[in-house]
């Protein structure tokens, strides 16, 4: 992953390489590093800091 993406529905992320910032609708964010994960239910924006490898599950 190299570019920001707007996501509308639920997703589960596990970061395999790189770093990822997830912007949430309430103006907070998550900063994931290699080996970390997050399960999000609503809309959000994901932005890789460096080229990243992300495993994504779309339930």
C-alpha cells in the first residue's frame, strides 16, 4: 500500500511491514506499526507512512 484510501465499511487490519495511520471520524487516529492490528466498524481513512504491507479482512 502506498496511497491514502477512504474506507466506508468495517475492516480488520494487520500490519505486516511499514507504518499506517488510520484517521477516525471523531478526529482521533490510530498509528499502527509492524505486527499491530485494528478492527474498525465505521468509516475511516488509511494512510501509509512508508510503503506498507497490510493484511485486510472485509467481513
